[in-house]
C-alpha cells in the first residue's frame, strides 16, 4: 500500500512505531558509550536517531492535522444535514444557517447577496463553551455530538486546542470588548504562625498586584485561486482556509506569548522573574533537571509542564539519573506528550536554542502563571479585487489578543550561563 493510499491512522501508527524504534536506538547508543568519550561515529549515530525521532514526530503531527481537517469537513456536513432535518433550510435560497454563514464570503462580487466582510462573534453566554452546541435533537450527554457551531467556533477552538504551546498551556479568557482590562496577580501568600496561649493572632495578608491586558491587533491574509473557490463549496474550501488561518494566527500571536517584550506587544512568559541558571552554555543535565523541579513550590508541580525548543529536546532524550534510569519517558500513545521526570514535555521553537544567556526552557504550572486574553470576535474579509490581474481571491483574518504573567511563583525560566 502506497503512502498516498494508506489510511491516516495507519500512517500515524507506522510513524509512531518508527519513532519508538529510533528512541530505542538512542538508548542503545547511550549504553554503548557508558562513561567513555563519544566518538565521531557514535555522535553521527545519535544525530541520525534524533533526526528519525523528529521526522516521525512531524509525520504523526501531519497525520493528526489531516484527520482534524477531515473531521472539520465532516462536522460541517453533518451540521448542515441536522439543520435540514430540523426544517432550517430557507424556502427562498435553499440554504441552512451554517451554509449561509460560510458561503456568503464565497459569493462573487456581482451576486446580489455578496458581502465582503463578516464579524464572527459568540453570544455572551457562550464564551465559556466556545460556541458548542448539540447537533442531535433530543440527545444529551453524548459528548461526541458537541462541535463548534459557527465559523468563529471552528477557528477559535482549532487555534487554541491545536496548539502545543501557550494557547493551550496557559489560562485563557475571552472578552467581548477590547478595552484595557486589569487582572489580579499573585506576589505572596498568607502564612500561619504559632501563637502562645491567649496570644494575639498575627496578621498575614496575601499580597496581590495587578497586570493590565490590552488587545493587540493581529492579522494575516490568504490568497486562493478563483478556481479553488468556485470548485470547493462547503465543506471543502472553508475548513481548509480556516485551518491555514488558525495556524498563522497561532504562530504570530504564539511567538509573542513566549518572547514578547511587553512594550507594544504581549509580555512573553520567558520574562518571568523566577530563573534557574544552568552551569554552562548547555542543555540541562540530569541533576539540574531535578533541581529545576524543586525551584518552584510543590503545589505548582502538580500541574507543571516542560517547554523547550525542539532542538533542546533532542539533547534530553538520553539523559539518565545516577542509577541509570532514563528521565525521558516516551509516550505510549500516538499524539500524547512524552514526559520528563513525570511532567509532560511540549515544544515551541520561539524559545531560544542553547547559547550564552539564552532562555532555553520553561518549567511550571503555566495555567496558574500566565494569562492569555482573546477579544471575542474574529473578522474575516474577502476581496476578489485586490489581486484582480492574477485572478486570486484574498481572505483577510484579524483578531485581537494579549498575554501577561500573573504569577511569577508558578514557573521558572531555564537560562544558560553567560559563558
């Protein structure tokens, strides 16, 4: 069976098996090296094994992305069918509400109902649900039937849940308007003390600060041929365009959530004031990883995660403790995060690679320590005129977001030494 015709789930399984085999090769090489120096041949074997792990990680991710796109198409198709069954097809134009929402931006400019701009918002009461609704009348509690019921729902959920970085790891809030908003931050906690009989109970108030989150405007445009637009009605064209828009927004906003300066852009998580400085310009050693875990208070460790650049992760895969036990535990389920000292490991290439003073990683409870704000509307505009001579249709997506640290105690920034 060729790669082109192999079912997606088989592609994922094959890539996962190859990934596990490469990790086994890494560990075999590590056993072969022992305490001795690493030869050029052994270094080449390590590099090849790491490259194989990375390649198969990409194949696994690509397989899941393909499944997601197919699922988006199927869900839109199913929602159209349910709306038809519910008698929601309009007698005049023959369209259901979701078809009308999607196709209104695909109509030619000469069509009497053509519109070049749409604002996709949620009702106030739907913010906590991200616009999810039951598509099976009379069926509740199933879970499988809950889908994003609007284009905004699809774009927002895919952007947030498809991420392996700050959009999914941090705490998020969706607001209906974009004015600057003040959120509380934690600086210190109350602490009890022993008191003598009939003694006075001392005061120990928690200390709070504030952080102001703005709403920076992010945008991107996507151009598609008029043939693509004409030949791909719902559910073909729209899920593909939303898929690309979600990825682009996630990369642009996500980079600032990691390394933003806080001036005219979000304040990135790597600006946290709690830092663990490594003993050199290196990846963390096994002993340092254990120390890093204890650099934050134990309550935060319950939900802590690791976040590194992918290149740094390659150096962590063969680390072992003093008893020879590997700290890296590859996931036994395709698509699930591997763990390092029991905590999930995620990658984001916005983090720095190894270098003097480089901030190469984050460890901690990011949901407690970092807040991402998204303003509740995503605007989509489409123009057949912008690239008229090339016969291209231009889509433009605009959203507003911000992020900032709300608890520096919740995580530590892993930093290389100055030299």
